[in-house]
C-alpha cells in the first residue's frame, strides 16, 4: 500500500507510447472534506482531479492548469486547479438537486469544459471543449485529438478504499513525431482497459504495470508526489479588497463592522475590520513608492 499520493510516468521500450499512472486518496479527501457534496458530484470531482493530474504531467512547463466544467444543469460549476508541482485544489457549486446516479450531462446540462493553461512564462492558452462524450475521460480524449492530434486514452476510476474516498487513473499517449502502429496502440489500450479500481487504489505502480503489461518491457520513472494545496492567503484577500472602490469598502464596514472573506477551496475564513483596512491602505500607498 503506498503511503501517499503519487504520479508515475512510464514508457514502453518497444512501442512509441508513453503512459502515466496516478493514485490519489489524501488529496481527494482534502478537496471534498468540509463540503456536503452528493456522491455523484464527489465522484466527478475525483475524476477531474485524476484528469488534471494526468494532464499536468503531459505538459512540459512551469505553471498552472485549470480544468473547469460549467453549464445550466443542477451542477453549475466544477473546477480543479493544479500545477507542475502536482499541487491540487478544487471546488463544485450547485444550483439545484442532483438526482441519484446522474450522468455527467444530466449534472452539467448544456455546458462545456474549459482547459486553461497558464505558464509562469509565456502565453496563456485556453481550450473549450463541448461535452460530446458520455464521460469526462471521453471528453478529454476528444480534447487531445483536436488540440494536439495525439491519440490519447484516459482511464479513470473513483470509489472508496478503506472506507474513504479514493481515485486513480492511467493515461496512454502516442509519442509525438514518432510513427506507431495503430494496432499496437489499440492492443495496449485493451490491456489498460482491464485495470480495476482496487488495483489502482492499493497496489504499488510497478505491480499494476506488471499485471497489465507483463509481456511488454516497460520503463518506470521516479514518481512525483501529489498533494492538496490552496493558494489563498490573507495577503491575497487584502490585495482583492484594494481593487474595490473605497466607498464600497467603507459601506461594507459600516454595515457589519468587518469584511468577512471565505475560501471555497479550503474553507479558510479571513476577516478585516476598519483598522485592518487602514493598515492595508497605508501599506499600499507606501508600496506604490517602492518597486516590487
């Protein structure tokens, strides 16, 4: 049993195909903790968490990636944000009752998936994908074919392990700029399809790979840890308040005596009173004279 959440990359020695495997329990549990999500929404967030981790690992850059589902159904919004360090956070917002066993389309309604890639350096990229597939994995495979023209298959499993939420997944992708036999990729895909949720949740990566591909030669690379991390802070809240007109801030303070801000991602609360705001404003005016 692995102790913590990890992402593993692997390569087939005799095929131009690479793979990824991720197993997530603690990260997933921290994202859904403190939220009373219906089981269907919790499972979808687990799927999105797996997908975002796998997507992040396909990108060769420092920065963030956000996978967002939005529509006019009872699930208004579901979003997972991650980065190249595999630090993840996520949240869902509901605007109606989720029926038991709702499908992706029944929850989102008429909607789409937005994938936003924000490198630390360079251009921000946004891809919008209609929810054509029945599952999140199918929608993402569609995204890869359109945006990168790389045959990609994604396998996602969610459920419970030892009574707690667990999620895991695998990704297979043809290496860019290399010829590969369609039948070879199809064969590897069929082998990977047999992965069981319990195997992904509980077995070490090398054992999973051996069970799936014991007739293949596979190189497994050093794993990368995956963790929950929220980027909210008191400073970020203060910066956001500074963007509001002074009159609006004063009005909010007069109404309640303080301004309360809540982070949906991690549940943190930040409170600012009149003295706090005075200090923030004087700090900002001093800061304008110096270079950050």
